[in-house]
C-alpha cells in the first residue's frame, strides 16, 4: 500500500497545453489511449469519439495557423519599431554623439520651431484673408460712391429742368465699405479660415483673431507678393 502511494506520488503531473501544438500532441496521446480500449465502447460512441477527435484536430490546426500568423505580425511590428528608433537615433546623432539631455533639447527645439512656423503661417493666412475681404468691400464701395454721385447729378438735372424727380432717386445708395464693421470682417475671416488645415484645433468661437497670432511686421519672408493685396493709392 505504501509503495503504491509512493508510486502515485512520483507520477509526473500532466501539463496543461498552452499552445496549439501542445494541445494537438496531448490529443494524439489521448486518442492513442482510447484506441487501445475502443472495443469497450458501443458503435455510436466510437463514431462520436472519432468525429470529436477529428473535429478538435481541425480546430487546433486552425488555431496553430492563427498563432503563427500572430507571431509573424508581432515580429514585423517589433522590427519596424526598432528600425524607426534606429532611424531617429541616426538623425539625432548625425552631427556626432549626443547625450540624452542634448537629444531631448534638440527635439524640444524642433517642436518649438514647428510651433513658431505654424503661428507665422496662421498670421500670414489671417493677414491675406483680411486684406482680400477688405479689398472686396473697397471695390463695392467705389462702385457705390460712383453710383451715388450719378444719382445726385441726375437729381440736379431734374431740378435744373424744373421737372418732377422720380421717387426712386430719393433713396441714397449705401456704401458697403463704410457700413461694414471690423467685427463683421473678423467673422468673415474666421469663416474663410476655419476649414483650413493650419487652423485645426483652433476654436474660433472662443478665440479672437488677435489671440491666434498678432501680425508680425517682419512677416514678409512668409508672404508671396502676388497673393498680397495692397491698399496704397485707394480711396478708403
């Protein structure tokens, strides 16, 4: 009895399969043991056992293929990440060996430069868009003032001839350039800029144009002369 207990204790504990290959190997061992005693089962039970074993083998085969595909994908992702890290290090170390502090400072300087460039680009877009809108109202204003002078001249002619003045001539022609306010121009500028990628994340509803970026007098390096609209020589 003691020897039997000792023998039972010394038997290796079965290992639970954690991979498809291990599960398939365990299934084959179980199937082999069952085949040795298959005669003790009825025909329906034998068919069920055989069908179950074949079905489980197919499932395990599919799982093993999936595991290998996952491993391949995982390895590719890791290799890409390593290549990207090596590439970043090459860029940072192009001018020589950098310490961790120097590398972080270089990256911080790069981010600051990108932020400055982004702000200057916004300033440029705000300025040319504002100029274009003002230019539009200036052109409309010139036409309105010309029409108003013509209206007044026509009234004088009617008076000089002592004729009845048509009632429609008594309505002054409004000047869009004088009627438009700075606030209304700001709204139109925001509506024109909001869809541009440079203004992604900018909440025009809560931010004034001046808060987005004050126009820099030294902005000429970012501007194109043909896009810039000059107001010199115009009658405001």
